[in-house]
């Protein structure tokens, strides 16, 4: 196990020498980062002592320990999973050859763009939830919100370190922008559109953690077997942290749905809004709202950029080692739809069979959607067990897309093609109405006292780190 040097100015396990130019660059970054954190991190909780897990080692088991800290004192730093010295590169034209400690000159600008785009999502997701502490439904949920906040901040550190350590001045130039862009800003928005969507209810935060943090997992997985070994090990460590983010979303939504179902049975009605709950149909509409921008994050179906990154051994497919036996040519085909010009020049969709290397984004998206289907299946099984006749449905990947083959067409949530007029009329009932949003927002009152819980969500089954559910996770 590689222990983490907590005595260094920047906590790390990458052998950072405090006197080195790199350490000095990171120390300057820390000053700017803390300024950004005070402005964009959780507002109103500076004095709170929060029971957070913080990195202590690089091993998947026992990588973190829990302690009470103020949020501003979180152990932000640079951590990488352990080196696997004998493992050669897995895929692309480097397959079977030694892994790289530096990026070949031809790919420097490509990898800088890859790292900058990943880095930009991390502070964005802190900015999206700056005020959500004020509507956390329990002390336990408040703690989980802060854990995610701090770790997203640390993920920025992980990417900034790679940019500075391996790309010199070219990498350093990107750093300023990472702290200057703002989620949702008209002048300087975040790079990826989904990260500019404001998250205004705790319910939306739970959807975000289920959908977007899971997209994050897929991005990290696809880089965790990179031939550029520092990137691979950085992403492996981030994956330790990411699992909890998805748990917060998955289990949070399960608890919301459980509470709604309990209220339905108790009051013998589908409409639990008057009883302080969130109707299942409203929850479905929030799913319809949040899924398309996250599905867009995987990019266009066919992508030369992804093919090049794969060929260079830099970014692979998710579960590259576990699920695939051929890692170089990717001749195996997949079926997808493309927008083509019809006879009269009007665009239409046509099925096409393409080699997998041309459609790496689509392969990742389909794998991701199957995992989301598994999450929704679990909700539906819980409802069936409670004898409630309602089934959630994941919106089709055709629905309301802004990127890729479907963006110029109109579809219903179940993937049926409709006219623009039908789509615009349908959207009124497919995504939350103003009245529904107002109801949800009215429910999002803070409940911070240990052991208490808001009426719209069921308590968790167990606490954090073996502590009881009513534990005082955040001392206010
Ligand atoms: Fe992250
Ligand atoms: Fe995350």
C-alpha cells in the first residue's frame, strides 16, 4: 500500500518534492482554488464540522479514513492508484508494449483537451449544487452532499496535476480557465452543456448523482486502462471516490420512491402531493428531464476523435479488459442510426452497420444505458413488491437529444418519431410542469437535526462508516 504524505504542502502519493517547480505551481493553484471554493463551494456551512472520508492510501481497500473536518480543510491533493509494473498497454496500436510515462508529441494537444474537458466538469458540479445544503432532507444527506462536493473539488486537483506535471506551460495555460468558467454563465459557461444546467432541488441532485456521476464513472473507466500510465492510475483512484457518488443518487432515489409508495398505501391514492410526497408521475418527469443532457455527454455516435484516442492507446472502451477479447482493430460491427438526406433532400434516419472503432461513443452509451435500466428495474421491483401498479421507464436515447443523429428530429420519450408541433405539445406532460416544480421546491425545506428526516424521503437503511443513521454527521 502506498501511504499518502499528509505533511507535504500538497497531500500526495506521487512523490511531490515541496521545493520543485511543480509543487510551487500547485501551491499557487491552491491559493486560487481556495478563493474559488469560498465563492462557489457550499454556502453557509463554513463553521460546520463534517464527518468525511479522506484519502490515506492508494489501495482500493482501506484507501480512506473518516474524521470530522471543516469543509475548507478537506484533504485536497494528488493521489494515484498503485503502479502495476508488469502490465503492458492493453489496447490500440501500443497493445502489448510497455505503458507510457509521457504522452507522445503528436498527441499532446489531444490529451490536453481531453484532460481539460474532464477537469472542467469537476468544479462545474460543485457550482451546480452550491446552495443545496439549505434543502438537505436530513443530517445524513447533508453529509453525503458535502462528501461529494469535496471529492469533486479533489477531482479537479487530479486533472490539474496531470496538466502541470506532464504538459508544462501548455497544460498550465488551461488552469486559469478552469477556475474562471462558471456553470450556467452566459459569458463563460462550462465546456459541456449538461454541466450548465442548474440543479435547483435536492431531488434533481439525486438524479444528477445517479445519471451524471455514472457518466463520470464511464469516462474514468475508459481512461483507467490508458497506455498513458499516470492518467490510468489517476482515474483508478478517482473511481474509488465515484462509487459513493452513484450510491448517493441510486439509494436516494430509491428512498424517495419508497416514501411515495408508503404514502400511496397509507392514503389510498396516487396523488400524494397533498400529503407531502412527490408523485411517481412527477419523479418520472424529472427522469425524462435529466436523462437526455446526460446521454448527450457521450458525444456523437460516430467519432474520429474517439477512434484516434483508442488507436493511440489513450482512451479505451469501458470494461476494455473484462468484456472484450480483441483490443486493436475493433472490426466487429455495431448497428446504429444516422441522419441522411432523403429523396427530396429532407433529412431522414437510416440504419447503418459500422465497425466498432468508428462508434466507440455509442458502445459506451449503450453499456451505460443498460446499467441505468438495471437501476430503474430495481425501483420497479420494489414497487411491484409493495403491490403498486406503476413502472418507471427510461426515456429512449432518441428523446430530446441535442448532440448526434437524433438532434434534428423529434421523438416521444418512448422513441416514436413525431412532428415538431406534437413534440412541443407533448413536452408539457413529459417534463415537470411549473406547478410540479413549485411543489417539489416547497418540500425541500432543510432538516438538519440528527435523526430527523423530511417527509418526502424515507430514511436510509444504514449510516455511514458503521455509524447509526441518527448520528450527528454534520455538527452545525
Ligand atoms: Fe468527479
Ligand atoms: Fe462524482
